[in-house]
């Protein structure tokens, strides 16, 4: 077992690396500059935390939010790693403890917000504490074209040059343009090794629904997942308040979160979400980036986000533990109109507006997809899906489609012939031949398109217009109060040079109700999983820590399914390192087995989960049987637990080698040697 895998098991509690981690860890540990793009939940933090333990000196981690840093520091300390954070949220005692650990050379990982980099005192500190590696988390924040731009990230390149140490940049959300900007701003003059480890999150069920009474759609989805932790994203502060109240009225534990709240109220909401099971936060996009909570079981977008990158990062907050999680995005014409107008009315240069429209178009194309959604999503980020994913709404139920060429031409013609001065509602009246006051005043009953679309219902025309906007064939014009205007991309269709396939009104599919969540465990294990969660909750409340810092859901699921019966079996569970085994193993075994295991000697405890543990037990039984010799009448002899542990680990092959082990000698070797060697040979 090499140093990497030994630390992976003993500190972090994992038997193997997740896909893509091992190569990144090796490159970072070797001192190379590295840019890593890895999906949320893929284990990015391990890619700098493990190398930090392999390298001399301090690893400096630049991270964007205090909550994220505090969570990771707490988890590292709980695993036995010396880590600390310098943030504006520190108490004086916490700051002094970090400085003392740095001065003593004990601290291995130091977290810091980018805002501190502009202070000269910070630079003096970093220059004297032997920083040997810089890790930049959420590196996409350096991109001025991105959705999470943080100006202070621009100072990191200068810091790297001043300290002259390798740098690893990590992110889950970066298209080719953003990756290039990260390289230019963080690695100027140097060429990092780039690891693209895929953007797919196969454990996430992806679903979209057209809005039709969106509050009822949301309540139905959440009702099917009652008692699970979730996030509901909204497009406005007011919506967060009203939907949170609606969820509470329906019997759910829900609270609102937005940037307009008092700072103390926001911090309380963050703390409650981290520590309470089953809490729902209804929030604007101001919430979530700093929440390192692995057991979020669903994310709902009650309104369409601004772009595909923001949407993908936000749904990525669900299922970080790798267990199944659900996502649902609701969208409608009003969403499209709002997002288009926000881009067009913004102060960004024309080039930026075009890029923003392209990103929104990518999300709308995903919303109106005709087949497997990952076949649309992954190529946008440069991934090549191998086939249908089987874990999206369109894989479960293929959409009903039709040749929408004629309907689209009718809609485009109605917009053009009415002067491109009206929205979808009035255009639908024209197409259906409705004799409204507005139709009469405008004289639109005389248009050639008046009444040509009577074969379609208002709802069906609504779906046609929504899809035409989604494909950017019609676009709301903010200078004309949101009137629909035809884009250049629509002209070949209107001229009869191309055809168009459309989905039938997806509102019909929504009427079937939300899909049930995937069960985390089988029915036979549900009771034990609930008992394990209750014990975890009690321990977390006593420690005033998030529940997942004790163990994430993924570990509890494996415990419920495998039901370990002793400390050796418990130590082999994913997520159980040596420190957590010592702290919590006996407590959770009592829940599983109904009784706590017998106390272990420290020498034996160090071997838990390893093959040497079983060898130790056999050696111990053999020396007890031979303590007074084979006839039971000889002088009493015994070996210490430390000696037995050394024998189990070193595995001597002959009596001479056994005799040289500290604590054995000639007399004990003569008494126990043959029996010990037989055990060691049988376990080889």
C-alpha cells in the first residue's frame, strides 16, 4: 500500500479513489501546476487535501465563502488533520489558535477568503509560514464572463508569483472559454496540467416541466419527498417568501433566504440548513455556494435560471454524497421573456450580451429537448455521452412530438403581419380568430393569418410560442414592451427551406404528477437507516455540528445495507477513517447490533479494518491457549498486545526472525513460535 492509498483509507476512510481523483492527486503531490474540472460531488476537495498531507509545509486554500471553509475545517479536524481558517467570522481565540498552530508547524491546511489577499499583513504571514502549495477552490470565480465573478480572485496570480509555489485550480463549472480565462489569470506564463474529469452527475435525476399552476407543481413534488433536505430556487426575493410560507402551510419545515435579509438571519438560515435534517430552503441564487452539505436530496428551480452554467452548478448541490437525488426545473414564456429582457436591458457590451443569449439558449434547448437530456447537456461542456442516460424524465417517458413546421410558420407570419408589436397572447387570438376588442381596434381580423390556427387550442399555441422562443426563433423585444420579433434564424423556416419538429404541449405530461423519488435503501433496511440517522442527529446536536460531519448519508446507507457486526467490519465502510472509527464506531455498532462491542486495546484498535487485525486475534488466542504450555503446567508466559501487533504487521517467516521482535526473546519464541508461524503462514 503506497502513501496515497494508505492516507486515503486511514484518514478519509475510502478504499479507493473516485474516477479521476488519483491522477490529479499524484500530479498535485508531485508539485505540478494543475487545473481540474470535476463535477460537483466528484471529490474535488480531496484533490488538494490529500496532497497537503503528503507534502512538507502548509497548503493554502483560497475559498469563496466562510460557511464552506468552516465546514471543511471541521470535517478535517474530525478526521484528525490539523486545519484552520482565517476569516472575518473568526473569534479572537480562533485566530490565536490558528497562528499558534502555524508557528508550531502543526497546521497542514490553511483556508482563507480571497478578500484577505489585499492586506499586506496577510502577505507577510504567508511569506513566513512555509506555504508549499496554493489551492484555488471554485476557480471559475476568476472569470469576468462567468456568473460568480469575484474580483479578489484576480490577485491570486500575483500571490503565486510572490510565493513561487505550485498552484492547483479546481472547479465544477467551466466551459472552454472560462477554462482559458482561468489559465490566463492564474497561471500566466506557466502551462498547467489540465484534467477534465467529466461533467456528468449520473446520480441526479434531471427533469423539466412547463409551468401550469407552478405552485401546485412545486407542492406536489415536495410532498413526494417529505422529510428530505432540499433547496427551491426562485427568481425574486418576494417569491422566496411566498413559496416558503406555502410550503409551511402544507406541513413542511421550510424557510426563506435572500440577500435582502439581515445578515444574522441569513447566517441562522445557513446554520439550520447545515444542522437540521429535512429542512427546505426557498432561496434566490444568493444561497448555496458555501453550503458543503452532501445529503441534499433535491433541488427545484421554481423559475428558469439565467444560463446553463448557473443552472448546472445549482442542481449540482443535490446528491453530493453520490446517493440518488432529484432535480426539477419549471419554466414558461414569462421566464423566457424576463431573462431575455434582463440581458438586452443590461449595461454589458454587445459581445457579452450575445454570449449571455447563447448560454440562455443552451438552457432553453435543454428544457425543450426531444430526447435524453444528457445527450443535449453534456456536449455543451465538451463531454460525449455514450448513450441515453436512463435517469432523466425523457428517458423514462419519451415525449410526444409532431411536425410543427406549419404551426411555426403560422405563428411567425402572425407576428410579422401584425408588425412585430404584440405578445404571444394577442398573436394566439389572431391565429384562433378570436374577436376581441384589441383585435377590433387593431383591425387584425382582416389579416390573412386571422383564424388559420383554429385547429390548435390556446394551450397548444402557448406551447408552440414557448418552443419558438426557446429555440430563439422568436424573441421578446424590450423596446417594444416584450412584443415578439422574428430572429434571422427563423427566416429559412418561414421561407419553406427547413422543417421543424416540436413537442406536444408538455403540460399534459405534468398532469401525471411528479415522479416518486428513488429509494435510498430497500424496504427491509429503512428502519435501521432511520435509527442510524436519529443517532447521528443526536450526536450532531450535542456537538453543535452539521449531521454530515459525523457521517454523510452515503456512509449510513452502506451501514444499513451491510450491517457490520464488529469494529473490523465497521472500519471497511466508506467514509470511516481511523479517527471516526475511534469516535463513533462503538456508538453506531450498538444501534446496528443492539449491544456495544467489547473495548479494544489501543494496539488492536490500530489494526481495525486491516487483514492484520484478524491475524492479531488468532495470535492472541494462540498465546492464551499456550500461556502455561501444552500440558497446562508450565510457568505462565504471555505476550503484550504491542508485541502481537508487531508480529501481525511484520509477519516474520522463521523462528530467528520472530525471536528478534521486541518483546519476544528466546523463551517466548520456544513456547509460542511454532503456533505463531503456523498462523502467519496460513494467512499469507
